[in-house]
C-alpha cells in the first residue's frame, strides 16, 4: 500500500478574528478603542498543525468541511499559498469561526461560533478511508464531525494522534478521541490532577505517549508508565501571543515521532516550536522550519540521547 502522505490532518479548519484588548478579563465598558486593529485571518487548530508539519518538511493533506463563503476562501487561500493539500467538503452552515481576545501578556480568550457546527454533518467514509490509506499517520482535531471518522481511521491502519486542548478530564465528548489515539496531547489548564488524567488516558485507551503541555512550566510526558517533566525554553524574542503554541508543539512532536526519535526528544522539539509560536502575533501565520528547529535543539539540548 502506498503511503504518499506523511500526515492526514482531519478537522480544525476555520478563521479567527483577532482583537488585542488592554487586559484580560476585559472589564465591562460601552466601547473600547482597539489601537492594534481588528483582523480576521485563516487558521484554527487543524490549519496550524498542518502549517507546522509542512514547515518541518512533512507531506500533509488536510481534510475538513468549509463553507462557500469568504471565510472558506481565506482557508483555501492559506493552504494554496503554503502548498498544503486540502480537501474541503461543503458545509451548509459555513466555515467555522472564532473571536480571539488577546491580552498584553499574550494570553487569549477564544469565543467559538457554535452555530457553525451541525451535528448531522458527516465526512463520507469512503473519502476518509481513501485519504487515510494513503497516509502514514492521522492527526485528528476534536472539532465536529471528526468523532464519527475515528473507527474508519483506525481500520485504515494509520497511527493516530489527537489534541484534547483544555479538557477537564471529565467531559465525555473528548473521551473517544483520548481512547483511540496512539499519541494524545492535552493542556493542563483545566486539570486539577494532570498526572491522574494522563495515566487514566493511557490505562483506558491505547495511547503509547501522553503529553500534557503546561505553558511557561513546559510539558509533562508519560511513556512506559513514567512521567517526565520537560522544562520550557526561553523564546529568542519577546512573547506576544500564546495562540497556536499547542498546535506548534504537536506538529514538532509528531515530526520527531514520525522520524523515530525517542519521545523525550520529540517533546523537546515541541517545547522549542511552542516557544517560537509565542513570539508570532495572532494576526500572522508562521511556523518554525525544519533546519531552524534542529539547530535550536542542538543548541539547547545537544545530540539526542
């Protein structure tokens, strides 16, 4: 079987409207003057993972549902300009969109437009199967309608990864993703006991690796029953925005994982890419390139062990 694609990215395509606010939480006021402007640009979680993987030299195909609307055109344009293969299935409710409020310290608050999600929509199984069988690996966003595609992806023989984002460890929506993936990413932001949640994911599912990102504290890696702390690295330029840092981490980790690097090295790649993402304004879409990632890894960590 030919595997012409390194990673099939499923879901997570959309647009964000970026608003730089004077502080978070934003106090109530009748109006605010936004000095840095308000901009809508293509790029949600699946788009950023696809962008990061492509910058690292991997062959990527992105599959999701898009509307026949200006927002969908922005997403299609991003993929065309960056050379990322995209299969966009028509979505009658339009392209997924969100508003990101970004504070001076780079923290963000995301407002997702739930009206753009229709529970009855499905990605056709033959299409998912065809693309999966042409891929080495599939990274699955938790956006709808990706959950229904999980059995087909597993049957295709590809390895799977997913990002549960700020899961609280209890919401049942994320559980099918957590239990079917070989590599599971999540944030510690909403977890009261990250270690317990990480171990439960590994015990109840099939994950070989669980990674919990912790912002400025770095990340925690669970593999072979052992949890290791991966310290954060200082970015080379000032932090301006945390948007996309988790997606950059996942892309760089998968780059290492698909190149048979040990999990600890993969997580180091992730911390470097995540730190770089924090130096990129939300209004832009940029990712760490392969040569730069490897050079930074050599400088910070030396040769892989």
